[in-house]
C-alpha cells in the first residue's frame, strides 16, 4: 500500500474498523473510504456491487459483521449465520470482480473446535465439533476463510484472513443484551458503583447514551432499577451491599487484546504479508501442496479467568459491592487461548497487557481518556 492508495474499511465505525481507520490515518494514509450501514447495506448484493464498481478500492479491510456475546449468538442463530455469510460473499466476490489488490478478512477465534488443544494453532481448524452456542457465527467465519483461500487458488487474488482473539477498547459495544464479556462487565460494575454512591446523575447520563430496552435517563427511577436488576445490577440496601451478577462459574479462561493493537497488527500484515507468505510449500517440487489453514491468529498468547477479570474491573472501577456468579448460566468454552507463533514469526507482537487495557477502556468509557 502507498499513502494515496484507495482503502475501503467495511465496518469503519465498529470496534475494529474504527481502530483500523485511526491507525491508517496516523500512518499518513489519506484516501480512506467508509460507508455507514445506512449509506451502504452490505446485505444488499446489488448495492454492494454498485459501490465496488463505482469506487474501485485498491485495498479492503473486511471488518463489517454481525457480532455479539454468548446470549446474542445463541438467541439470534439464523441472523448470525445468514447476515455474516451474506456480507462476506458480497464483499469478497466484488473485491475479486473489481480487481482489488489485497483484502484482509477478519474472523474470530471461535472458529476453532470446542475441545481444540490449547493454545489453539491454526491447523486445529475443522478437526472436531465447534462450541454449540456460537456455532452458526463460527461456521460463517470459517466459510469466509475458505472463500478467501478459494478465490486465491482459482483466481490468483491476494486475500488474507486473520482470527483475532477477544477484543476490547474504544467504540466497543456496551449494549448489555448483545455485548461481549469485558464491556458488559465494565458497564455493569460501573453502574453498580454509581448505585453504591447514589449517583443518579451518572446513571441517567449512562442510560441516555446507551438505553437498555427503551429505558433511558428520563425514565422513572423504579423502571431504571427494574431494568438494571434484570441485567444483574442490584442497588445496596440496609441489609445488603450492592451486587453485580455474572453468568457462569467465573472459571473459563479468556484472552483479551486491545483493539488498537489488533488494528496495528492488521495494518502491519496488509503492508508486509501476502497470501504466498502463509501458503504451505510442497515437500517435493513435483507434488502440489494442499492449501489450507492459511489464516493468522492475532492475540497475546496470555489468558485470564472471568473471575480474575471481574475482580480486576471491580478494582479499576472502585466498586465495593459483591460479585455474584450465577452458576445456573452457561460458561461457554472453558479455554480459548490462541497460539500466536505464526504472527510473531511474521514480525508483530502485542505490547498492552490486560491491566493497562482495562484502565484505558474505563477512562474512555467515562470520558476521562482521549477519544
């Protein structure tokens, strides 16, 4: 890529897309293209084709996706598989049709089997059954990897795939129904602290920015307390401290990567790595190698339990109430640690550890950090 290359970031307002946009701008790239879902519906095949035919981007970061946590994945199974397959198909196919020089497709480490050996290597893909709760989403992402590989093999395109671990950072999704574990924990524990301090101004401000099921800062206090209690945030009383409920036992281990570092890894790979660099070479010159598992894990290679994470967030926020683990709720996969040997060998390594990252995202959420 050069600084004048026309670069399309699909999903440029999301957690990853906005971080990629910011990273490219900071590096001096000056011809970036983004469209909101209202401006371009990537589920619309004709609209997507027309956009690519008119704009003809040189490079594409495919960060647009329907995403969510364990509840959303398990509840909206049809939406997750259909919408993600459709977005991928439309963007990747039209990238080929219009001669895009390179495309980077963003997947997820949920593509790996539920019982994959830990840490998860790229070659564990499709070796055993997936985690049931997010199987439709995972299958869509696996299809995206195979779509990129297949276009590369048949048409000679240069489409690469990356599988990020759990991400967090500025512009994350803090919707309590649909968010991932870290932003959900941070918001619930922050609201728990506000209840603890009887800081209703802060609670109403939070709800005005991010209403919960139609309940915003202008709603009656009783309605606010009821919706918060539904999502496991309980105000202190004369007999009890305030409490925040967390699904599961707290035992599952998770890996977390600061979203801006994920963006840096993506831009690094787009600038320096081609599909040929991650394509296996045959053992003998006269034998054709099977091309699979060309995707690249992006993560830290380090993990923390949900219980430890909740305690870290509690300490960072300053919440003094109780953390209550609801063991009747599902844990999901017990471990999901990525093997980042391939990524490190390609020349990129993370720098921000979880303690620093939680502090940074809390400051961003409360408006104390930089936008």
